[in-house]
C-alpha cells in the first residue's frame, strides 16, 4: 500500500486523506478481503436469486459500501458493487490517477426510493497546486438481473453529474489556453453574465484558443468523447493568461436576448446584422442546454412564406399587389390544407395574404409549376437565400437549413414551412436579413480572416423582388390585420415581420415562430409548444429588436 494514506469513518461520513501520490489499499469494507483493495466475485451467496426492487435496508447498505470503497480509493471493490464493473473500475480509478483527487469527503443523504444523493468535498492537486472542489451527485440502487444482488446502477454521472458515457475526468495543463471573448465593441462577454454563451464560449476556446495568444492554466475538466464537442472545465487550479478573441456579438443585444428567452421555456433566438451577416446575439432557454438557436432543426411554419413569396414573384406567379385567392381550404393530391380556423380573404392581395398568413394563398399559385413544384422552393432557398447546402462557416457548429425536393402533398406542405423543411432561428434570421438587405450575407460569429475559412455565397435578389418582400413584411408588422402588428408595436424604425406556427406530431400545441427586422438588425425565435407565432415568439423577437440600432 501507499504510505501516508488514511481512511476514517465519522458519523456516516466517509473521509479519505492521501499523503502520497495514490490511494492506500486498505481493507476497510466488511466482506472485502486482500491487501490489494478487495473485491467480490459478483455471485449471490443465496441459493435463491432475489427478485423485485431492492429493500430500504439493501439500498442503504449497498450505497454506503460503494461510497466507502470509492472514498477509500478501492476502485476494484467499488466497481464490484455496480452492475457494470468493467466500465466502472477504470472510471473510479481515474478519479485519483487522472483527475488527481487527493482528498475526498463523501456524505450520503437520505434515500428517495432507490436514489441516494450525496455530496463530495474533495481536494485536487497537480504539480504542487491544490484547490478544494465540491459538488453533488446521486446514485441508484437496482436489483442485479442475474445475481439478484442489490447493486449500483452504473453511470459515469455517479462520479460527477456532468460526466457522460465515453467522457473522462482529467486534471492537468489545459489542452488550449482560455479566452477572453469580446463583443464587436470590445466589451467582455462571460458565461456568468450571459449564460446562453457558455457552450459557445467553450467551443470558441477549443477552436481558437491557440490562435488567441493566451497561455494555458491548470484545470480539472471533462474530456469530451467527441472531438467536435468542447471540453468542459469544472475547476481552475491556476489561471493561465487568456487570449483575447473578438466576436461579432453585441453585449447590449445579447443581454436583451438573454432576458427575452426567459419569457418561455424551450425558447431560442438569434439576431444578425443584415448588411454584414454579423451575428449579434444567440440565446437559448432549454433544459438540455442545446444551442438550438444555431443548430436546431425544426419546421419553421409560415415564416418560410418569405422564401415562398420570393419564389412566387420570381416565377411570375404573383406579386405583392396582385389579387390572390385565399379560400378557407385547398386540396393538393387528395390532402386538404386549412387556414387557421378556416378563415378566408375575399378579393385580397398577396400582401394581405402574407400579413394574415393565409396558407391556401401560398399553395394554390404553385400548381401551375407542375413537375417543378417539388424543386422550385429548394432552388429559390439555395440560389438566393444561401440555405440548404451545408456550407455555412459561422465559426462554430451550426445548421444552414434543409429544403429538400418533395413530392405529393409534402410539396404543398413545404411552401407553408411544414413537410420536410427544417430550419433554426439563425436560418430564419438570415432569411429576414436577406430580404431586408436584398442579398444574402452568411452569418458569422468570428472574423473570416481568423482562420481563412470560406463563406457561403448566393445570388443577389432582383431589386423588385427584395422590395416586395420588404413591403409584405412591413405590412405584417404595421397593418391592423397583420399577425405581427401587436408584437412589433413597441419596435421603432423601419420594421417588418412574419409569424409562423408549426405543427409537430408529438405535440398537442404547435411551435411558435416569429421573425422580424428593425433598421439594420434581423432576428428570429422559436418557442416550442408556444402556439401562434405572434403570441410567444413575437414578444421574444421584439425585445431583441428594441435593443438594436
């Protein structure tokens, strides 16, 4: 055994103090023998294998034995108390060998059913630097399928709640220096002040930390199993010198976005500058922490009618001021499509149909395209809006939309943003930015010359087409009948909008979408299960736009 290691049990709290470089292999658990740290043979000692949920006594005994063995550094013994010793043992061994935890106090709390919460108060030491580390986690006791024994249901999250399959807990010199992210005006951006930026800043550090000119510190981190996913820093023992990395974000607009997404759960918003493509804000309020604002893949509903309207005008099928039919329903190859509450517009224009989000008015004009109907929308999206070619280089991982070829009733659904159409809020903010600017500018988060990455390009919209799109969006945001008027009432300047709601098979309430512009800022948001576009996503976008120029 290693010298200088001591294990004590004080009032149910398991304490491990290690004076050397590893854990002492003490035999401190009842039923565990041998000077090598103990272990079990995994077999039930009863001739009859038990079944059913573990009893309270079994839950208490098994959890305490596991935590005691773990605290004592007996990885082999602790792993044998789990239902997956093969994966548990190296993970538990790595707690000292890789994470360099040199002292640990593990305190179990009262069980809730089969779950036992616990707290860890540890010390991490590396190359003469030490720092305390505290966190909480939990374990679950289950019945072994073959042995009938009460066992810990093994998951990496037992060791730390953020640890997932394939990930590793490590301490050492950081693989990349930290960064001090700045907005386009030089204001510092931190994950503490702007929580939505946490994963984004981690990704920027992994990708550009070496280029930013900083020096690495000593940290404890979770090493990702995916090379495209950034590592997650849990503890900083010594700070390096962060390199400065300027982004296109705007601290004021970002702050507004952070507040706006708090209005509703499962909400994401993105904002871009139409004249440059510079991303001004990215914010998410999601339980899973996913950056849906940039990488989400959701049907955009009627916000897609911006692209549909452009296709209609360019193909001579209508114009903003031309008369269109807006019946309550329309049939396409045997499938009936409805307007909201089956409303209709008599003797209306395409502009009025756009403002009131008439579905049928954006399906009926497509029929003369014949065989081209299934490809025309995708061609418009690619050629003029830069969508669906998997070539956006924003600086971090992002999705650039999908407008695939369609057939049958899916073709009609596509023109109103359903079917197989998939977009993120950033995609729809870019669509609005393209309409406002008259030409697509690929959204980006860091300067192109930082790594000389190629930007996606698209053809400029014909001037009359872009102007008609702006007219329709302005009318939607200002006319008494416009579906975006209420949400945009407090937004000043040259403004326009488009609402959307997208039905999802697994949801009883549709997703709420909204996109709009004000002067040189465009934004789009989605609120999952938020209902109509103007009701939920609308106020989110409006709050962001009010913070712009």
